[in-house]
């Protein structure tokens, strides 16, 4: 078992681990079904590039039996990119400059919570969804004081609000407007 295979958290037979290269095509499938028509949706090439840059960006949920059940992307970014995000100029990993995405988690002050999504045909309990959300939230909070998110679905907005994020900007992409949220020590106090 390589270090990529270590479970970061487990509950009721499911676990979270860093994504392996063979998970990427399943991430694309879940991305397509979760965000149909979204301009900045991941494709395989984008995922492969960022996975090679820093595989720890992608954490998948699995039950050890077939393809993954879900994925999230939590991205350590430079202060310069953080400023761009909070000013509504960019919010998607698909358009982040590589130089502004850290290759390791050390010394990270800023995190962009890019996405979390589960298979739509899921048969597992909502407790598993809640477990995965809790894991992702504490993974981000344990690693950096400043966390941005740019939810593109009503569920994403609802989760940002439930988790105490504050709306601080809007990004315009073509005819769409996406809200930008921030969680900082101030919001979490
Ligand atoms: C985001 C996601 C992983 C959450 O999974 P989950 O924890 O199993 O939650 P559900 O999908 O069952 O959501 C059930 C409801 O509880 C809400 N909810 C879930 N966790 C919550 C929390 N901690 N606090 C408040 N509301 C919560 C959801 O908004 C949803 O409300 P609705 O029924 O009014 O729409 C899942 O909904 C998903 O994959 N969605 C598609 C992708 C997506 O939109 N991702 C978010 C944007 S990146």
C-alpha cells in the first residue's frame, strides 16, 4: 500500500483518501452529472495537470468496492491568487496560474475550496454525505486561516451559509454571475 492509499478518515465502511490517477476519469463523470453546462467544469486534461502538480488537491470518497463515490478539490493558493479570488477576478482551478497553486500543503495561509460532489445515483446514507462534508471542512480549516469558495449550485450556496462563510464578491463569467464566499478566523470566531 503506497502512501496515497492511506485513509484520511473513515466511517461505516467508507473512507477518504488522496485521489489516484485512475480516479480522474470517475471525477470527470461525477463533475459532468453534477454541473451540466458549467463553463469551467473539469475535463480529464485539466485534472491530470493539477493532479501531477499537487495530488493532495483531490480527495475522494470510496467504499473499496468499484469507482469512487465522490470527490472534493481543496486548493492551497498564494496570497496573490487569494487577492484575485476575493476581488471576483478568478475562482476556478481551470483558470488558476500554476505558479499560484502550492505543490505542498506546508506554509499555506490561503485555501480555495473549489468543489465537493457526490455521485447522483448514490445509495449510501445522508450520514455519509455529512461525514464527507465535515471531513472537507475540517481539512481546510486545519490547514489555513483564510478559505474562499465560489459555489455554483444552490446546494453549494446553502452549505457556504450553513458553514459561516460570508459573501464578499461576485465573479462574472459570460452571462453568469457567481458569488464568492470567504471564511476567515473572524467568521469562525
Ligand atoms: C454537496 C453535496 C456533496 C452534499 O451532500 P449531502 O451532505 O449528502 O447533502 P444532500 O445532497 O443530501 O443535501 C440535502 C439537503 O441538506 C442541505 N445540507 C446538507 N448539509 C447541510 C448542512 N451541514 N447544513 C445545512 N444544510 C445542509 C443541502 O443543502 C440540501 O438541502 P435541500 O434539500 O433544501 O436542497 C451533494 O449535494 C452534491 O454532490 N451536490 C451536487 C454538487 C454540488 O452542488 N456541490 C456543491 C457546489 S461545489
